[in-house]
C-alpha cells in the first residue's frame, strides 16, 4: 500500500497549480516572470497577492492531504511514511507535466510537515523563516529556506525521531538542489537596524 500512496503523493505534487492559475488568469507564461519558477511567489509577483495566496494554499494542500490520508486511512506507519512523505515534494520539484522541471517546493514542504507532525513542523520552519526575514537576513531566499529547515532538524534530533530525520534529509536535499543557484553565494548575514 505504501507504493500506491507514494504514487498518489507524487501525482498530487506534480500538479502545477501556480502555473495553471497564473497562465489562465493572465494569458502569459509563468516562466517569463520573476525567476521563472512555476511557483506561488511568481504568481504573487505577476497576478497579485490574492491569486498568489490561492496558489500557495493549493501547493500546501497537495503535500498535506496525501500524507494525512496515508497516515489516517491508508494504514501507513513506521518507515513506510518516508517515501510517501517526500513524494509530493519530488512531484512538485520534478513534475512530469513540466518535463521534470518543476518548482522550488517550499509550500509543498510545509504541507508534508503538517501531515507528519501536525502543526509543530510548519510552526518551527515558519518561525525560523520570520527570523531570517526580519531580524537576521542571509541575503538569498535559498539560505533562508535551508537555515529554517536546520531549525526543524534541531527539534527532530532532540525528539530522537529517526524516521522524521530521514524525511528531513531527503526533503532538505531536494530544497537545496532547487535553490542551488542561490546557495552558490557564500552565506552573509545582514542585521536589520531599527529606524531612529
């Protein structure tokens, strides 16, 4: 059954909602906006906040629902959850509908961690993203993503959750690959200064 749920997760992740929403509403190609990524951040840039948030929610749920359903009604447990959990991220990052060239998989990663840890994982990632956006700024979004995932790793290590650490390792490797251009720059922090 875990193979079936892995395939369901991959198919769910590979549906590029951001691309569909942007191109249907604007009549333009999403690859021509921003960094060319077919994700929700470029929907926000090119079609506005409302459609961008819709795209973000759909990307989130395509990661969350397969994992949640596999755990709650699919009878998946133990190590079987590892391929099921990472499959939506793989589907989004390497969508067969885009010739294996998908998005950066941030929103869908929030979704899978909601399925695996309920509110805990996304809250930790989100808190670190806020820290690295408004207090300590590491210049590129790629470093913000990876450092935020490292915050989650600290929690998982403290919990001694080997299965979740395995999911984290694969998830973070995919995120690092998709952000590799930004990670090529050395990490350098800029601290926000208070206005006088």
